C-alpha cells in the first residue's frame, strides 16, 4: 500500500491560523516537505515550527526565484521523484503550502505531477487575501460587489481594464511592481480608497497608507486592497 500525499494549507503566517484538520495531519505524518528558497530558509517551515515533533523526516523543495518558468518546473520535477519514492514505500507525506494550496499555492504544481499516481488529499487554508482584509478591518466586498483578484505582474493596460470593471480589488504579488501599480492607482483616482499591507498576520506585519510606502520597499508578501464604494458595508 502506498502512502498518501497531503497538501496542507497552513495559513498566511500566524502559526495559530492553521486549521485543526491540517494540524492533525501534520503531526501524524512521518514525512514533512516544504518549499524553500534555493539559497535560503523556508517560510512555510517557520510557520509550522511550533507544531513539529522533531522526529519527522523533512524534505526541502528548493525553488529558484527566477522569472523564467523552466528552473522552477525542473525543481518540481525533481521533488516529485523524491516524494514518489517515499510514497511508494508506504509513508504519508505532509506538504506545507503557505495560505491555501489552490489559491496561487505552490502545492498545485506537485498536485499536477502526482495526483494521477498516488492518493492525494488537499486541506484548504486561510489565504493571504482573507488575512489581509481581516488585519485591515476592511471587508472584501458587500452585497452584489464583484471582487477581482489581480497579480501585480500583469501589464498596466490589463490591470487598468480589470480595475475599471470591478467594485472591489485585491492586488497581490506586489513586490518589484509596487511603484508602477501605485502610480496606476493614483492616475485612476483611487488612491484614497486603497489600503496597503505586508506580511499579514506575521510578527513583522505592516499597515501603511499607500501614499506613504517608501519607493521599492514592498516585499513579495504585500497586498493592496481597493473598494471603490468605500465603506459599502455600513
């Protein structure tokens, strides 16, 4: 009998935001795997560190942070082979995924490679989107509002069109695209309806007016929320 591959959504950063289901699976799995930077630490492992028993086998999936897709795809191919060997030996594996596995989550790339070969169970997690809204005390949408989630790497013309068509907007993966996105929001006359947050739910969480964020200071784990109707829930 083969083991089961579990894709665990472990939440946005606060160790207490992992679900009970994910925690139980994590603590009973003999093998824990997680993505990490090619030459750095793993944020996913750091999130669940308080919950690890210390006697589990750990597998680091080193993902190069490159714009080109191929280096990362090669890394997932290698990881799938290593995980497949563990599963074939009968061991269950808990794969950690920040936020939710199927909402821009890294686990989906392993899922695509392994779901047809082994039993796979995906456990949803608290996403960065909902964590940011909660930290900002700003509901994402109300009544019949259309919520649109946009990745900041989209070109400015596409971003503008999508923002114009939506009532409520979440712009993710801001990072090095921050200045371009902020300028676009200002040009569209929405700067007073925009909220900025980085590293939501983590100890180093920051909330700032969009206008006051230093140039080129936004990390990858930052988000801009816009609600065109302001406090439409009141």
